[in-house]
């Protein structure tokens, strides 16, 4: 047997062996697409429809509220719970220096944006992988189908073409649906990001005014995320190590010139 025939047999056997894994992956992608549709619908009814905030009204409310009432003002806004937690974390650390609070705000906003981007990337992965798996499931059966056609085996040819067309349709359907899911979520999350950045700037400006006036402000609050992670009692012990109990106020440090 020549080297070319040996390599041809190896490639043929390898390609045929990949058909079942490719079809399995394609089936999983279709299942993930169905789960993605369900998650978008669930997210709309549990989160999106509750996001009815007016950024201008919220910024004016933050600007008009006293420093110690800003958290209550944020809690009354029609934002999502995770968004309120981020903004309250920024507001309850007004006693930090300007640079420290700005860094905290960037960190909290980045953490929230990473959560949103993680959801978008899952559907974008299906958008990219779906057509590839569909093409693989299309090309692999065509080889035996063409051979069967040359031998006059119509039934085998029809079976191969059926698998090929089904793979193409399944890959394209999963990609199209995943692309629509990504488009919807990107639009939602872009609106969330714009609102959060505007309100964060308003909070930082409010803190700057408090520092300039020498008002008393608190710091040391690390957010409900860490409170849930460690538990309320454990978190109170951690706070006590930094000399701060729940509700303790610290005087805002003066900016160094």
C-alpha cells in the first residue's frame, strides 16, 4: 500500500470517527440555545421589567439628598438589586480619599460588567461554534454519500444527504437564535452600564462636596457580596479588625494638596 493511500485511509477513518462527536456537540449546542431562550425570558420577567429608572431623576435625587440619606435614595430607585448594591457600596465609602473611592467605583462597576459580559459570551460562543459544527456534520456524510451514488446505492446516498442537511440546519438555527439572544442582552447591558456610570459619577461628586465641606462620612463597607460570602457574624468580626462596627461613622479625610 502506498503512503498516499495509507494517509487517505487514516484521514477517512478519522473524519468518520468525528461524525458522532460532532453531532453530539451540535445537539448540546441546540440544548444550550433552548436554555438560553428560557434564561432570557426569565431574566426579562425577574429583572429587566423592573428596570424602569430615569437616570436624570435619580441623579437629581442623589444631588438633592443629604449625604447620610443617599443610600436610602438609591434604595428607592427602580434599579436592579445588584446595581443598588454596587452604588450603595460606593456611597458608604465616602470617607475614603478621592483616589481610593474612584478606584473602588471602577472595581465595583467592572465586577458588575464582567457578570453581564459572561452571559453574553456564552451565547456568542454558540454563534461561532454552531455553524462550524453544522459544517462538519454536513461534510463528513457527503463522502460516503458520493461513493454510494457511484455504486448506485440510492438508499445510502439519501441517508447521507439527510444527515448532512440536518446538520446544516441545526448549526444555523443554533447560531441565529444565539445571535438574537446576544443582541438583546447587549442592548440591555449597555443601558445598564450607561445608567450605572452616570450614577457613580454623581455619587463621587457628592462625596467630593462632603470632603470639601468637612462633613462626616463613613468608610469600610465592602458590600453585600462579601457580607453574604462570609456571613453576617463573620463579617462583623472582620470589620472590627479595621476598627469599624456596623453603622460606625468615620470622619472624611482631608485631601492632601
